[in-house]
C-alpha cells in the first residue's frame, strides 16, 4: 500500500472518530436554563426559618421558582412549584405561617414556548416539600428523579414524611404503583445526561434527601440552584438552620459543602426563594446557555 492510500485510510479513520457526531451529541446538546415563575410566598412568621429565634416577629416575601433545562431532545423540570390550583383563588391560600399566591401556572408558561406537559422528559425535585412538588402529577411522560432517602419517606415512612412537612397529596401520589414506576431513585450526586453538564448535588439536612442542581452552561458558565439549602440571603450569611429542617448537623455540613462548591467553581448561585436572585436570570421566555 502506497503512502497516499495509507494517508487516505488515516483520514477516514480520523473523520469517523472525531468528526462524526455520536447520537448523544444531538440528544444532549448544550444546555439552556429557563426560570419559571411558580408563585410567591408571603412568610407571616419568618422565625420558622430559624431554630435559634433569629427572626422573631419578622415577615418576608419570598418567591417560588421552577427551572426548565433543555438538553438537546430532553426537557428537565427542576422542582414543580406551588400547586397550580392556587391560581384559581383570587387571594391565594393562607395559613398561620404562609400566604401563597400563583398568578400563572407552569402549563401556561410552557405553552408560551410551544411545549405541553407531555414534552417534559425528566422531573427532578430538590426535596419533597409541597412548594417544590406542587404539580408533580402534571407530566405524564417524565421520569421522576429524587434521592432515595426522599423516595423512602414518600413510600415507606409516611409518618416521618408528614413530620418533615411533606403534604398528604404528594404522599398519596407516590403511594400509587403506576407513579412509583416513573421514579428513578438516586444516591449521592448524580449526572443527569452523562456529560457532566447537569448534575444533582446531594445536600441532606433540610430534608433527608435534599439536593441542589449544578448546570455548566457553555456561554454563561456555571449556575447552581440552591434548592432550599438557604431560603434567603441573610439565612446564608448567618449560617442559619430553619426550625423545620430534619437534621441540624447535616444542614451545616451541607451548607459548608455548597459554599465551597460555589467558591471553587466560580458559580452563579441562585437561592431559589430569594426575590433579588430572580434578577440574576433572564425573564422567561429568555434563557441562559
């Protein structure tokens, strides 16, 4: 075989290995991050967010956010927000600690970018509280991803789940075998699409299976969605622990881990309930990529 033929074979091999896009490249693509408005929470007793009576007599208005990540043909919804039925009530819902409002449902927002609930391929919940799981039943084709510890509360230890402020409606959802079949329980950190760009970060303490989400965007850098590791900026600054958390020691260890992860990666941290952090992301339907 002459040198010209050898060079030709090498060129074909090079093109095959390095230039032909594998199926995964199209399937996962480069991620896009959208913020959805999933309601507002007027906290009538802010002291529920401190186990050291740091906020006695204080109130604060927080946001409820959901996040949509597009990765090629995949649509991942991170948290499902306050229940959409609250939007039907003119003044929302109120109890002794919270006044909840929803002005536009997730389904309505998805429709504005041409999506229907059936298009959502994955739903991941940071943890099991009702303001993060409020519409979990709305996405019939989605694989539901959560930490095993959280799933066990929903399916095995419902008394403990209720003690950890999980609501009856979500517990009932996970009691059904057809819904359990949709669940992919995970342990520790988890790479959603196998390319390292969208990863769950295990941060137990707020609840046993609480986690955050780390997204490495091609043009905008790293963004970390906090889950409920902190609920507002002051809560992070004071290293506070909400009274409703499941484990104080785990909470403090998880706060330390997340703070170091943000520092070491230079990530943009989004505290999901912090109103001023809404401004750090483009208004829907714009996105970061």
